[in-house]
C-alpha cells in the first residue's frame, strides 16, 4: 500500500500553487486531498486569489469547482484579513482552529499519511497560520482529527527587492517552521526562493509579467517529484520515514530543490542530468555545504524495463555525485527511480538538505533588522512583541549554529574514524 498525501495551502500565493498542482497532476497519492485556506472575509469569493490564473487558462475554472465546495476554508474574524501581519494571521488561526480542524479532518488522512503545508513566507495569512497549524496538528490536533506526525512544509521566500517587512516576515516564518515553542516543528522544511528561481529560469525584464506563473510551475514540478516515490512506478522507494524521521534525528530539517527537467536520455547520461540539477538550486546556496540528499529520477518506463536506466546505475552515479558535491560525502543519501508510461524525457529532483543558510540569510537579514528596529514597545492585539522576536532569533541562531558545526566537521574529513576509542592501535 502506497503512502497517501494531502496538501494544505494557506494564503493567496500558496492557494495558486496548490490549485495548479491539483489541476495538472491527478495522482492517486493525492486524490482530491487539497485544502485552500485564507483569511479573505466571507463576502469575497473564495476563488478571487486565483482569478489571474483563470483568465490565462479559462478551462481551470471548471476544474476548481470540483474542490470549491468542500476544499476552501475561510478562517478568521478580521474584515480586512491578515494584512501582511503574521502575528494577526497566527492569532486568527488560533481563534478559528476548530473550523480549520474540521476541514483538515475531512481530508480523511490517517496517522501514517502525509500532510504537505505550503505558504509564501513574505505574507501574513499563510506565514502566520501555517507554523501554528503544523504545531497543533502534530501535538494536539483536537477532536475528530488524528495526530499526524508526517507534516512537511514548503516555504516560498520573497524576492530580493521586496520591502523590509516581507523579509522580516520571512525570517520569522522560517524560524517558526523549523521550531515552535522550543520544539522541532515541521518534519521537513523545503525552501524555494523567488529571485533565485527567476535567475535559474533566465526570466528577463520584459518577461516579468508572467514571472509568478513560471515560478509556480517550477514549484509544482518539485511537489510532483517529491511525491513520485509514493507511486506504483517507483523502483527504489524513498518512503515517508526517510523524509520525516532521519533528518529530525540529526537535528537539521531544511532542504532546497535542485531541479532539471526535460532531459533527453538519448543524449545525456544520468551523471550529466544530476550535474544539471545540482547547478539549478531553487534557493541561493553552495551545494558543497549540503550534508544530505534525496535524489529522485523520473524516466520513461521503456528505458527502465529495457535496463538502459536502472536503480543500480542511479545508486552508483549518486554515490559519485555526492563524493564530489556534498560536505564530506554527506550524512544521508537516498535515491528513487520512477518508471512512468508515456514519458519520453527524464526529470531529476535533488532535495539538498542541511546546507548553509548563509545565502538565504544574507539577503534577508539587513532588511529584517531595519523592520525589527522600527517596532514599537507596545504589546497585545496584533502588535509584534519584541520579546517574542528575541526568542525567535535565539532559536534560529541555535539552529544555524548546529548546521554550520556539522558542515565544518564533515569538511574536516573522516580521519581515523575514532578507531582508537574501540581499542584499535593507531599503527598498522
């Protein structure tokens, strides 16, 4: 029996991503288990955040009607919504959690199934609500909803040029997805950076009107490839325990997609495809700081069945790739080959984990500080309390310190492997 997944998307940007995924990929692993959350007031049509998508692809409006009645939850009691204030987004989710809980329960997921939460980290509704929802569902879900430990999160980081408040929100959101009230929160946190995806795609100034749609397409490809090992065509299965348990045991749970799609298997080798993927990370990072990787390859079924592309080949190529790219060859490496009918090309996803967050933090911290230092000292209501921010900063610093220490240790090499501790002589 294959793992069942569900998707919860909170906030306008995440609503678009989840809907587009549902419309394009009708996979048995997901079915219709997609839930769109928003703080849009009741007199605003639920599909309003998706109108631009409907205008560009009119046929999708009919598809959306399939999930509209049961899969759109408007929560919160503030007429104007969260207004890019993540504190308000979080408190609306707290106050209206019973309503959210009922919608999540209606997805019909069980303890060993998987929830993937999606949000844009620069905003207020999703960035505020999703970390709380992850925490609540994993720790104390409430009546009618079974506790689900396999809760993954995907956070979309704002553009480099966006205002300080957006980057302040992003840093706070990242901290709360990683840890909530001093405990690990999401089992895995997958990060995508808007500006980095534009660079990877080569989007020019004159093409920026379509930037959101193209970026969303890369995001939904990533989601599809992440879920692919749960399909019937998987030759080497990365199961949900590999995603959710091992990184948590190590204490480093952040990952980034490295994606290469549409590769011609008649022209390119598996090795070349992996190199292409690692050259296209969807966040600014140095791949050699990565400490773990999940490598997923979707190939034509005829190529797999004929033995031209095999799980054994993928294992060997992945081992060589890790030796050249990861810090100290990495701590974890898992691979999965997916054989898909009617496919002619090859897609590769490398979920690279444990890498240095320097590239992400460098672009956001200066703007974060500008907004943080402008905050007043008041408290209560929807105000952001400085004490709360200081706690988030402390937890994020601790997480970064653990990450950086592990990278440094792996780069130092294996040495004697501690043989002396086991009574072996240091001479041969």
